[in-house]
C-alpha cells in the first residue's frame, strides 16, 4: 500500500514501507485466547441462581479485557508504519490521534541496528538513527528485516557504487504509472 502519493514531494518516491514486526501481536493473541477460555470457564461456573445477570457480567468483563489486552495493541500495531523515501524517513502512528514525524535523510549522520537472539529468530531488530541533534538517537523498534533496511538506508545516505559519498543514488524508474 505505502504512503499516498499526495503526501510525497515532487520527484520523491517510496523506497521502503513497512509496519513494525508482527512479534508485537504475540502477547495480544495469547491474551485473546486466555480471555476466551476464562469467559467460557466463568460462564460454566456461574450458579443457576445468578443466571443470566452473572453471565452478562462475565461476558462484559471479558469483552473489556479483550478490548484492553488485544484490540488496542492490534490497532497500535496496525497504525504504526515506517516509510523510507529517497528524501526522508517518515514515521506514523496513533489510533485516534495521528502522530507523524519526518526526518530528512540529509540530517542523518549514522544508521546502525541491534538484534537480540529473539529478534534474530523472528527476523527483526531495532534501527538506531543518529542525527546532529542533541536529542540522542532516534530508535525504531521491531523493524522487520532490519539488516536489509539498514543496507537500503546506508545506500541512500552514503551512496553506492559509482556515487560519491554523501550523495543520494539515482532514482529508479517510476513503477507506479497509475497516478
């Protein structure tokens, strides 16, 4: 899907567009299963004297827990995206309040990544982006295929092959000719 073309500048194109890694959904999925099991057990254990009010109460509590432990984390995952264009790094997130940050590539001094053992097993990692600002590094957590993203960003920042260091590589031909 990517970023809409109306949000891109002239001669700007999307190089990478991704969501955070799906590992963020492991605990919410387990919570969903656990809530379902607890609702079933709760409904079965409600004494006959407290039915149906007790059953409604159990289902209501279960739905609140499902909303809190499963639906909100899923929506957070769904709305958090990282986009790399030939000019900038764009992050977007938020369910009700949308937050977006753009970082021009020319302000980036260094790109590095970290991968824990679990990250290596799952194929993701943390991307650390250093700028000249005093605020410290920008940390992008749970980036899928972080090594490839690191290579692409390094190529964009510092050039490849016949490019001079610090120059951006030539843009590939426009593959999205439907605009």
